[in-house]
């Protein structure tokens, strides 16, 4: 289940009683109806961004709950799926801040492959019911991911958008790592998100850490 590069730092979590209970709960949910993302994509963020390659960690809340939306990377949707409102607002800020064209898709795998870990705090959701798997154990697991990245010797940029994400600040060694905080890009708080220039802040911190900046362009895939 867990990608090899993360097994060495998180493998013990999978042996904990809470994780076995969580696994049983999710399987019961799948037996009762659709759960997103599909079983094989639950750890897609960890697969796309190996532990030693993390330069930026963007924390979301829980997966998109519409059919075909959630595929394991926070804020991202598969090619061919309509771009959700929060991601549309991210694209608007990228256009205003960096002049990047707004792409025709919401597939953020190109970011993940550059070392941007796009992880939700909760990794599964019942179809049509946001936060339906909240408080079942995923938060304990993803807190362990955040701590593992924070414990790495190489500095990382943690991106915490919204009050929920900012609660995770206590898990991060802020003496060694950079933190970019701000409003969530959802329509409810987008006015505060727009103009916050998060991507410039992220790339400035990445450069200070001695890494190449993230190329935030998302290639068009054709309609």
C-alpha cells in the first residue's frame, strides 16, 4: 500500500491499532457505496512525490467528493474533469501573480513530480458527503507524514491555507522550515487569498533552500 520511499519513515504507523481500525472502516464504507479516491489512489500523493524529494508540502483538508474528482492529490482532478472552484481560484492567482496562462485542466501531477507534496489531511471521503471520513484516523496518519517531513534534515516549504491547515503549524519545526500561511482559495475566502502572492513566497523560500524554483505552469491537455 505505502510507496517504498515512505515505508521507512511511516511503516510503523500501518502496524498501529488505529490504522487497522481505519482500514476496516474504509473497507466497510466501500462495501456500502462509492468512496473516493479509488483504493489504488489513496496514497497517490506519496507515490508521486518520494520522501527524499519533497521541497514543498501543500496541505488540503479532504478529497473532492464528486464522481471522478478525487484522485489522491489535494486540489487536483483528473484530466477531463471540470476544474473545481478552489483550483480555479488558485489558477486566477497564478495568472495575476506570475502571468501564467490558465490551463484547460486541473491535473496537478506536474507539480507533484517537481517535489510538491499535494496531501490532504483526510485521505478518503464518502461520495457526496464532504468530511464524512473526518475523525476516523486519517489525521493521525497524515500528522505523522508532516512530522516526518519536518524531521528531515533538508528544509521544506509548508503551505497552510485556511484555519484548518494552520492548526498543523505545531507539528512543524519553524526554526528550520519555511511556512507560507494564508486564506484558503475556496470561494468563501478567495477575496483574502487573491493578492497574497503565495507562489512567489514559496519559490523564494525554495531558492533559499538551494533548490530550483517550482515551475507552476500546468500544460494544456486539449479539449
